[in-house]
C-alpha cells in the first residue's frame, strides 16, 4: 500500500496541508472580525447602552463608590424626557463641576485608553457627567422646609431610599421653586453629601435642562454581588402628584416596540397620573466617568 509520500499526496496535518491554509485564512480574517466588533461596540455605546462608574458617595446607599451602572441612551433619542424618581446621568450644564481641567493621557497608554474609552471599555478622562435622582420636572412646584419632607406639587415624598440617618433637606432647605418646562430639579440620595440642585440655585436656579440628559440608569451591573435594577420608587406614583397631564410622550408610536420595558412602565405611570389630575390638582457635584 502506498503512502502519501509515495503517491505524491500530502497530509492535512503537514505544514503545506489544508489545515495550514485554514489557519492562514483565519488570521487574515481576524482584523476584519475585530474591526466589526469594535464598530458594534461603538454603536451600542453611542445609541443604546453605556456603562458609567460611580466615583462618590452622593447617591448612597442606592449607588456605592465603584458601582458600574448601565444607562439607557436610546429613549431620549425618541423624545422621551426624564420623569420623577428616575436616576439619570447628565452633562454638567456649567458650573457644577468646579475643578481643574482633567489632564489628558499621553503616550502609548494614553492612546490605548482613548481607544478603549471610545468603545466603552474604559472611562473617558474628558467626560463631564453627573448622576442624580430626578425629583421634579417641568411644571412642578418643589420645596422642602427644615424638619419636613420634600414636597412636589403639595404632595410629600416618602423617601425610603435616602442614606440612613439623613434628613430630606435639613442641611439645605429650599423653595418653593417652580420648575420651567424643559428643565428638572435633581438631588442625591445621600442628602448630606450631595452638591445637587439645592446648592446651585445661583446657576439657572439649580435647574438642569433636559437636553443635557445622557440617559436613565437602569441597573447596577458591577460588581456582580451588587447587581440590581433601579426602579422608580413608589412614592413618585402617588395619586395627585402630577401638576398637570404629562405631554412628553414619544412622538413615534413604534418606540414602544424598540424599548418596551422602559416605555411601558412610563406609560403606565402617565395614565395613573392623568386619571387623578382632575380629582386632586397639585399645588458633592462629582464627575461620573463613562465607559
């Protein structure tokens, strides 16, 4: 019986065989596969979901230092505005982050960080973002007297999410404040360690333009032992809280199919608010690295 060497054939396992050709083909395609993966990661970060790292105590105990939260960036593209009780990431409107310019990374390490931050695998050194809870939105009247609760449109909030031992506003009472349309009033859950709207009333009365919102924080994704959803507290669903019927529904009917969970929950809260409006008319800013 002849062997491969005798009859002129070659084995698939020889350096010149089919296996070697497959290996070479794989290495030729590898850069293309990596490029596609990077493009997909960039698109996801830009339009869908982005991870942000929590650098401070201002949102304790809801968010801890070192937590990484996933932020929904899709719904704002369709005109959906922030709602009361949501935790949102927003750009510094100016004057909230009174710090020296962040030094930009240089050299090979800097180039690597720039690439990885661009696709969402590392925080960006240049992003000027913050994270707080939305307390009041356009059309609302919000206030908090020393020793009392925060009131939105005359309704007291039962803020069980506050850091243990904190009071709603004893360190910085405020109001009443009228929130203009297109703006929002935000506060940290750790009231005694949060430089929020209360401390920036000389800058646009402490209001944040909704156009500065990056997105809504959905879940704590890291560390795994801290994994949890970030729902809107029940106190923001109480009857009569809305000052008027909310008119910020997404303009595109098909949006609900694209992001069913977020928009379904928002629609349910809007219907509840609208059904009660006629019955009960309502009367540490810290940079959040994005990755």
